C-alpha cells in the first residue's frame, strides 16, 4: 500500500504544479479516488488477515 500512496502523491504533486488552472478539479478528483482506493485496499487487507487468523 505504501508504494501506491507514494506514487499517487508524486502524480498529484506533479499535476498541481504542471497543469493548467482549469484542470485543478481533476487533480482533486484524482486525490479523492486515490484515497478511496487506498482505503478500500487497507480494509480488504485487514479483512483477509482477520479471516485467516487461527487459534491453534
């Protein structure tokens, strides 16, 4: 998950400083979708971990 987050932050930072001002809404949208995707990945990882836990 960390590489996904780092890659997303690099892309968003690049877009903020290199895009036209008219595209800032898309940068914000990309940030929101990145957050949702990373959160979903974290929840899925935690769910899989809890289901594979054994009590032997």
